[in-house]
C-alpha cells in the first residue's frame, strides 16, 4: 500500500494557491428562495399593471338593449352636457351657432399634434377627453394641449366599458386619470365622457346610474350632438356631413385624435372649420359653451341658477404635495411598466437571434465534425499503445467507487495504472478499493484538501505521461480508455474530452439530464473542437498529456471548475483539445432537484470564475488570443447571456397567452420548441442514441429549464459577490450503471 501523503504533492510551482483544507473556506449559503420569490412577485406585478394600463383586462364593449324607465325625460330629450346630483338634475345645450369640437382617446404622439396643428391654423380651441394611461406616457403632449388653450376632460384611465366594472373600479379610473392630468399639467377637470357613449337619446337604465354616480363625484357628463364616426374612416365627405349640425343648432361634435389612423379626421377638420365659420359659427370649448348657456343664452326656460359655474369647470391651481406624490408615483409606475415590457420584447428578439445563430452554428460545424470523423480514411495518427495512468480523486465515494475502479482497471488498453486518491474520506472509500486487491490499482491517502489538490497528488504519483482523470462515481466501458487516448497519435493534441452518458435514466429529472448531456454538452463539444476553442474537458472522462498539464501550472483551486480552468490554460498554451465521442463513461446524474441544484450551481459558478481568470486571453495573440476571441465570447453569449435571457421566452409566452395575441404566441412557442426538437434529433443521431427519450423534451420546458435559470442567476450573484464554495459532495445511490444501456 502506498504511504499516506501528508505534505505537498509536487514541485512548488505546481502547488495550488490557497492550499488549505476545504473546511476552512468561506462557504456560500445555500440558495434562499425568499428574495427570488419577492423578485418574481414584483416582476409579475409590473407585468400585470402593464396589462391593466393597456386595457388587457377590459372586456369588449357590447351594446345593450336596456329600457329607459328610470331615465328622466328631460335627460333623454335634453342636451349633451348632463349634470346629475342628489339635489338636482339637468342637461344643457350649447347656444345656437356654437360648436365645441371634442376629441377622444388621446393624446397620441402621431395624430394629436396634427389635430392641434389644424386647430391652430384656424385659431379654434377644443376639448380633449384624454385617457389617463396615454397622459402618463405623453406628459409633454398633454401640457402642450393646455398651453395652447385647449381643455381637458376625463375619458377614464384604460378606456373600459364602465358598465362592466365595479363602482370602486370606476372611481379608480376617474381618480387615476385626474392624478395623471394634474401631475402633467397642474390642471383639474370636472368634465367626464364615458367610453362608448353616444347621444342623450341613447341613455338608458344601464347608463343612468353611472351618470348619477359621476354627478355625486362632482363630474359633468358630456355626450355629443353629432358623431363624426371618424373611427370607421368612411371618407372625408362623410365625416364632414356627420359633424354638421342641423340648421343653426349648437353642437358638441365627437371626433378622435387617437385609436387608429386619423388622416381623414385631420382633413375633415380643415374642411369643416372654415365652412362653419363662413356660416357664422363660433368654436369654443365645452366649459366655455356651457358658461354661455348658463348665462341665459340658449338655455331652455331661461337663465340657470348655476350661472357662472361653467367658467370654473377647469381650473389651474397648485397641486398639493399628496397629489403631486400620487401623480408622480402613478406616472412613473406606467413608465416602469412600459419600459419593462419594451426591454422584454428586446430581450425576446435577442434570445431568438442567439438561439437561431447557435442552432445554425451547431448544425454546420457539428455536422462537418461528424462527417470528417466518419470518413473511411480518418485517423488521429499511429495507434497509441503507451501506458496510461488513471487518476481517481475520491471523497466519500463508497456508494460507487468499487464498480468505477473495477471498470477502469479491467479496460482493454495494454497498460493501465489506476491511482485512487482518497481525499480525507470518512466512509471507508480507500478500504473498499484496497479490498479489491487489483494489481494495477494503488491508493493514496491524504488529508482533505479539495478536488484539485487530490488531482495534483495523483499526477505526482502517476508513472506515465498519458493521464486520464475520472470522477469517483463514473463507470467506463471496456474500450473507453483505449479510445480516449487515441487522439494523442496527433502530437499537437494536449487533452481529450470523452463522451459522458447518464446511466440512471429512470427518473424524469435524470432523463432530462440525459437529453441535456447529448444536446447541450456533446453537440457543443463538436462545435468547440472545430473552432479550436474547447473550454472544458469533463471531470468524468478526460485525458491529458502530463507535459500539457504541468506546463499549464497543474490543477488549481482558483475556481470551482478545475476541469474548465485547466482546459482553458491548455488551449491558451497552444495545445489542441479534441472530443472523442466513442470513448464513453457512465455517470449517476442527480436524481433530485436539490442535488441537481448543487451540482449545476458549482458548474456554472466555476465556469464564470474560469472565464474571469482567463479574461486576458481576449487581448492576447496566437492560440491564447484565438481562444479569447472565440471561446470566451461563445461561452458568454451561449453559456451565460442566452440562459439568463431565456426566461423571457416563458414570460412573454404567459403574457401573450393571457393578454395579447394568443394564436401568435402559441405559434411562436411551438416554433421555438420545434427548433429545439430538430436540434435534439440531430444531436441524438450524431451520438447514436435512440430518439425515444426526446418525448420528455416538451416537459423539460416546464420546471427543469426554470430551475436552470435560477441556478445561473444565483451563480451570477455569487460571482459578483466573490464568494467561495467547498468541494461539494453529491449523494450517490450506488445503483448499477449499465454501459451501453439506452
């Protein structure tokens, strides 16, 4: 038996920095869900508010056929300006030859300025019944309306059919619009127009309680005398005819400055205004026209006791601190919601482009790699029969160490030396290996120091120049070592990545990992080899020239991904790192989500650390620069950016299904799933795997993929905080891993 190792494992230059027992390292806490859940809740709240602002919760308007039993006759036969309060009810018309132009649904950055320009051309004021959410989005445009002498009225915050929502919701619609108007302009208004309203004679028992409620809140409800019906775009002539009052009657005219293409509206204004002015009409706002009416001109029955009140309907006054704070909060919430959705759409496009680019590259480069390898005249070089040292770092690997070591020691390569480095195990791992009494197996016992320390100890005790590094829970096929070292027939090859297979495919979680290994890892390695920028030789099955490892400084614990770290160093030194798909190793994948989290957290965090450590390659020349300008951007884009942004696909899919184009959303999601399925079929065919496990690919989109998102997010946070993790040990069941099982 080899004596225990208690000191260094080789030359001082090969000793890892921070060489100390793993238990003394600062340990990053286990994932905490509270912050993530709060962030998810806040994000969901923003999107729900955006849906509310965009009126996605509002049902479509449906015409009613309600009676007019409770509507006062003077309202039905009265004017378009209606006052209803517990004390009195009345309606008012404009004086003869007086027109109030009113515009609904704005402000709109495209059409409102054109409408205002037409009004300015003829020095005509108007009343704009604005939508509160549009005011919040276009504050400067709203201020311009007031500055040019136009009047504002409330047209609700999201343009709902008010009869379909609760009284509390209606009051909220009015109040939010008032806050948006007040914050943007310093103006309060008492004018209100319901969405989908019509003329006085159309008011029925469904509408009247809403008008009374508005009156109790201090609003004058404004309908119309003439409806331009410009929303239907019937042509300029028809719009003008619809706007024109009968004889010399005064009229409140309904038009729109938003909600669609409004070029016909603008053209109709330029024809209608001069024509009516030529007939002796004057144009005014609703409140000014009402003031004229209340002064006795044109009011049925003479002067109204409320004469003069119309002049105070719209007032400009300093905002209270509370109103300014509430208005600002509302406006900025709308802006944040809009900005969030816009960013999501941009991210969605970026994700789509990255996914397509990655797929095309995989198909082209991995396909080229496969065709080259399957060519009848393909060979690495002369057959490699040199002796091989296999290093197995082991920490509490009792469950799987026996089958792993036996599979390594009995491989069909001519000469195999197996060195099991027991890194302070407490479960009798080393004793089990010694009890096998295999002649070509040695055990090295050392205090716990971490995986990189164990690997360095194995390298120091290895007798041969070709070194295979294997995880302690991995089972090799009989020909795996022989096939794995054949690429060393090319003297430029410094390391070889093998083909890792998931052996325990019984559970759904493990089956998902099997799919991921074939598509996400093995297919990628073909691409990376073609571009000569392989970032990782997997710890489960990898072969190295001793010269390449020693020249790169040996294994270090600078990162959690010691396999990625050493691979990057070897590539930067000018060695080729290749992928041998025929050399297969079977590993036990984590069977629970908790174990999977620990493993992937370590992988993703370690990869980020390695990228940061080797960042100077971006500015280097030669092989190092090639890796820096190929490998690092690929990892950053497709290993970090794409997974970090990928949740956008799910978010936009949910948002689209609930609040947007459902058919388009379903088609887009199916298209993305189809792209993944095609990639999966290609990868499985290249790996000579049966396609049956791909039935679980659609299910992988729900749950597994989201877990990987969270792992990567936590890894980014940990990387930014500079935390460290110790050599994590996953729970193993010790179940049989049958080589070749499908």
